[in-house]
C-alpha cells in the first residue's frame, strides 16, 4: 500500500508540474502577443505631473498627465518603455519645468497588466507659444 501511495503522489506531482509549465508558457506568450494589438493612436496637449519607474521583469515608466478639455481638466496614465531614455529625459524635464507638451501615443486595449498602461507614448513635442 505504501508503494502505491508513493507512485500516485509522484504522478500527481508530475501532473502539477506540467500544468504549471503550461500556464507559465501561456502567460508569457500572451504578454508578448499583446504588443501587436494596437487599435488606435492619438495626440494630447498635456502637462506631465508625475513619473515612476516600475516592474521587476518588464521595466516601464508610468507617466501621469493632465490635459484640459473645453470645460474640464482630465488626467490620464501613459507608459514609456525604458528602451527610449531620451524620451524619459524629455518627459522628466517637462515635468520639472511645468512645460506643456504634445504627446503622441498608441492605444493597446488588450495588454498584460504588469506591462504598464494601455496608452504607450511614442513621441513628445514641446508646445511653442
């Protein structure tokens, strides 16, 4: 009886290990796949009021901005990937100097939550005038 229990336990551990590996592959595959699901893009004139780097594996910058509509002020969250340090520095300068900037962004409605916000900044331009 003891030998049968040990075999059953070994089989259960193997099944759990295989299921864990399958789950990890699916999660990693889904996070890589989401980069190609861009559904829109846009431009906002805004003011950067905060920035924070985050992530253990997928490092990103989270950028909080405010922008004014006709009769309201809104705030939004954007992501900047660290492979563009010049953009991170531009945003940091705009935040410190309270400059209004135009940001161009791409919208990814389906994304892994640990990769950042669904709006990804692609370009930043200073507002003149």
